[in-house]
């Protein structure tokens, strides 16, 4: 009984497979069948693809740096020295004005003189640039094939090998 059931199942699967091969394409009118054509030649078709490739380019550049001194100390020291000098120059009520003026002038001079020094050094600068990469690639195949004595030509996106499955459709001429 089990043997009979297994045999029936195997037969049903074979019949379904045969019918699946003969099934028409969707939206087909039923007047099509399939066959095999002999491939006479398959010539690769080349195309050029362009791709933007970002890369980083770095270089050393000369730059001027400023090494700052202690501006606060220079300002205070200049103000004190200016104030003392202003105080010695002035007499009476003018002494106070000369002291203030000397402190202001001395503070400004001290601020500038304590400004540090400039020096040259190198600094690495980098920037991103785009380069275009071109590559020659196979984009398809011009295939020449023979089906029932007639020679046909098609462009395919793959190399079919020695044989090519073809769909044959028969339609009446008006």
C-alpha cells in the first residue's frame, strides 16, 4: 500500500514538472513554444564606466606663527613705569594728569612690546579631491544563433554558451 502511494506521488510530480515546462509566459496568447538554438558566436560588447573616486591630497605649507608673550604683565609694567615718569615730570595739579597720562601711554607701549615673536614653521594641509576612474567593462554580448536553419542576432546581457533557449511565437499575418 505504501509502495503504491509513493509511486503515485512520484508520477504526479513528474506530470506537474512536464506541464510546468510547457506553460506559456504570462500574458501569452498560447501560440508560443520553446526550442533550442545553436549559438554561432557571442561577441562581447564593451563600454566605459566612469566613477568619481574621492581621495585626500596632503602637502606641507609654510606658515607664520605668533608666539604670544604675557600681555597682562607687559601692560601693568608699562603703566607703572609710565606713571612714575609722568609723576616726576609734572608739578602741582599737573602732576596727577601727567601721572595718569604716563600710565596710559606706558601701558599701551608695554602691551605691544610684550606681544611675543613671529616665527615660520611648516603645517600639513589636506584637501579632498575627486578623480574620475574610467574602466572598460563588458556590458553585453552580440549573439548570433541558428534556429531551424535561420540565422538570428540578439544582444544579451549574458554569454549564453553553446546553446540558447528561444521562445517561438506564431502569429497570423493580416
